[in-house]
C-alpha cells in the first residue's frame, strides 16, 4: 500500500497513518497510491534519462535522413509529430528540427594568392579554398562569398558588391616568371636535371590559352633570357643554352622578376629554383618581401642540395603568399613545378569596385568571408592602391622597346652567351646593357620606356656605355649627346661626359651621370635618342647600361 499524497510505501498495511507525511490511510487509496508512485520524478529519474537519450538519438537520425531527401524548405524541416518517432499514438507533441541543429559547417582554409590593383578602384581578388586535407574545393559559387573593406566586421558592416566571379582560371591567361639558378654550383648533373625539369614545366603550360612564361637566369648577375611570351621553342632553346657560372644573386633575381611581373595583366606568380646560398645580391630579403607585399605577387621557391639557406627561402615564400619546397630529386622537381601551376589554375577570382578611394597612400584591407551553407572561413589581405606613386618607380613600367637590338653574342673564352635586350637598360645591373643593333655608330637609334599610367619626372641617372668591365666600357661606343622626348610633345637635349675618363671602380659605386630636366614632365613615356657618340676602341655598338628615373 502507498500513501496517496506523497507516494511513500506503507509496509505495515494495518497502519492508519503515513509515517512520512501523517496522512490518514484508507483502503481505497491502494490503487491511487500506486499510480501516484509511478509519477514520482525521483523514482523515475533513470527511466526518464534513458528515454530522453533514446528520443534524441532517434530525432537526430530522422533529421539526417530527412536532410538527405531535402524537403522543400532547406532552412527548416517540416514538423515531425513525436508519435511518428516513438510509436506513442497518444502523444500530441510536435517538434521542429533544423539542419543547423545537427550539422556543423566545414572550415575552409582560404588563401588569397594575389590582389590585383592595376585597374584601381577595380580590384581583382585571386584566391584558393582548401579543405582540411589541403584539397581544393572547386564547387563554390558567387553566393558563397562576401567581400568587406573593413578590419572589424559587425552587424552594421555592409559587404561590397562583387562584379564578376570565376570558379577557376582554366580560361584566364597566367603569367609565370621562371627564375633559374645557373651559378657555379649548378655545373654537371644538377644543371642537366634542372634543365629537364624546367622544360617539362613548359609542357604543362597552356600556351594556347594565352599563358605566358619568361625565363630569368642568375649567377653573380641577373639575365632576362626570354621576355614574357608563348613560343615554347624559344623558351626551350633558352633553357638548353644555360651554362653554370660564378656566384648566386637570388634576391636580385626575385626583385627583377617582381618588377617585370607587375606590368603583366591578370594572375601572375614567381617560380624560382636555386641550389646555393645567396652571396652576390644588392637587394635584401626585406626588400624582396616588401616589394612582393606591395605588388601582391606570390613567390614560390624550390630549393635543392645542401648549400641552400632554407630559413631565408621559407621566410620569403611565407611572407609573399607563396610556398617553399625542397626537392631532393629531379623527379620531385618536375612534380613540384606541376603542383604550383595547377594551384594557380585552380584559383577563384572575384572582382569588385573599391569604396576606399580617398586615401590612396595608405594600406587598404580586403576581407573575404565564406557564407556558404556547408562551409565557413574568412581571410583578409592588405594592399596599396596602384595610384600610390610612392611605390618604386620601376613598378610603373609597362614596356621597354628600342629601334634595334644587337643579336646575342657568345664570349669566345668563357663560352657564355650574352643578350642585349632593351630591358637591360632598366634592370639596375651594371653587368648588362641595351646595345643598339644598327650598322655604324647607332646615330638616330632610340630606346623608349612606357609607363602603366602618366608619371611626373624631374630627371634621370644614366650609366652611359657598357659597364660590365672597364675593358668593355672602352671597347664599345658611349653616348656623347642625347635627346629625351616626352609624351606631351616636349623634349630636352643633354651633353654627356665620357665615363672612360673616370675611375671605373668609382663609377660602379654611383648611379651614373645625373640629368636634371629644365622642368618636370608628366608623361606616359620617355624616349632617349642617340645624337652623337664617343667611339669605342674595338666596336661601333653604342650601349646604355642603366637608366634610373626620379620624380
């Protein structure tokens, strides 16, 4: 028998009162007391927990099954009577189940590879989306992303409207600056393997789609073997004729590659290969990384051998948005080349119009946020608008052309091949030069430097002649009088001193002869025309080693 009020068991059925609460006990209370006991929460505690756990498990299973069949409204599943889940026909309770209650979003590893500001305020954002295993996620759409231009996002922050979106770059031309080490340590088998891997890389490139590759080689100096182009035969020939020589000026080569890549439209990257420790550059690691940050061009570096400074190579790659690879074998080298190329082609690109057009000299921010129903992630990147003229002036170059160029020559004793392309006049290297290719002294020949946009200039330095050695300087023509023309139709003429009459070692320390313009010129190009020359002791080729412009 049980007490009808508190449910306490009455062991002595002859008792007239409940020993716990004092209620008077009647015979009719027997059944009522038993029913009361069944509803006692303390005594049913374990039973309730068990049923609750089972119910939750059933709800989760049914919800997942319903999700796979997808009801019409993906945000809220149709209401499910509990009786359908438990078989309890008497239950009238109804539950609402949402997908978000049971399925967590997968985290995406976003990587902003490049932020192109060349058409500022139009911004092109090139980025990759990877899953936890590092595999590209290729099925995202424009609606999967939002762009913000603020560091801190709150409920009042509005995203920037995007203009265009592409899910991959298979149909977008890619520019690759392929930078190859041909220093002395590369002699023999390392050079053979490097050439083979580089040529194999060219086979991956989709030249038919407009992809372009340039080849820069470096030892103690930096050489533009082949400017950006798509002629695979010429590119292969340039690789085949590489010869190992001298020291390792990797940082100068990377800096040169960045400057040249900046003038290319669309997605671009630097892909460099080296086997030695840096020991000959004028540029530093910080200069390379700062320039990469300003131009938003990633640098991928492949290191081989035991002489490399892996710490510095990793620092450059990580700070520039690229990646460092170590390749112990030629087979792995080929695979790395292919991996980098595929990564560039598996990018998304999203373009938008920047709203921050008032502060052109400050660092700006772009935040990319994933709002897909299955994925989550966000990443921000800093950039300087292309209108910021505090960037190094060489970044403003779009092209360098000339009326003629001397054909490449092979030095008899060293068997080294030298070219004399117009670009060598602006590569900031005294060991290279533009050499005109006309017959005679080159009177009337010219070189022209075009800018990405009109630029105001107040003067220039000129390294007049071929400064590779004192002997080369004497043997070739130097300019005696020059005309400098500007896009506004104006021009100025200057008489130049003969550098042969100066101490050669002191020449190398300076930037050359300074030419101050009578007035500043806002111009889209400068054109230098040869009017008179100092004759060389041996050849009648007129040379310019370097032109440094200043505002």
